[in-house]
């Protein structure tokens, strides 16, 4: 299997210790998955930035996601001996839905969705969980 970069999302940070947080919720009866991850920086002197993305499904194709360890996911795909950088990878794209893999240093988050929205970035957060809480508080 060849994993192709999903260039519609900002690149994930690849530095050790970077993380990703997500929450599944239905604020207005619509299932949503909000994901917050550290965004790749060109220079380490640039403030740490966290990107927030909201994924959704529809009546025909519901939102679906699976989170497992990076090692287990790559072993399941028989790619355990391959080396992939952290990033967003497109697994499948049709006219109706997209399957994307967010691969962090320690986790694999596979998302099946029909649409997504980039939300406002968070700056200077300690980690993705703090950035997520700031996002929820508004």
C-alpha cells in the first residue's frame, strides 16, 4: 500500500513529543469530530501552533473514526517495517467520502468523512489537550 500525503490539511509537526487530541461530539444533532494537532513549524523560534479541524459525515455516510497505536496500525497494514513520518495521509478518496490517516509519533487516527472545516489556530498552548480545551471554551 502506498500512502499519499493529504495536502488539504496543514502539515503535522514531526518533532518528538508532539501530540494530537480529539473529541467526538454532537452540538446541534450533527456528529462531529474535532481534532487538534501541532502544526509543522519552519523554525523552532516560531511559536508552537495547534491546528483545529472539524470533520463531519452526512445522512448517507456517517462520520467514523478509529484510534490505535501507530505501531499496531502499521503492523495491521503490513507496513511495520516501513518508516512513515508523522502526517496526514489519504487512504481513499471518492466523490462521496474521504478516508484520511493522521499519523502522529505514537498514534494513528483513521477518519472516514464527507466534509471538514479548518477552525482557528491556537498559539502558545502547552499541548494539544490544552489547545482543545481553549477551543471548546471559545
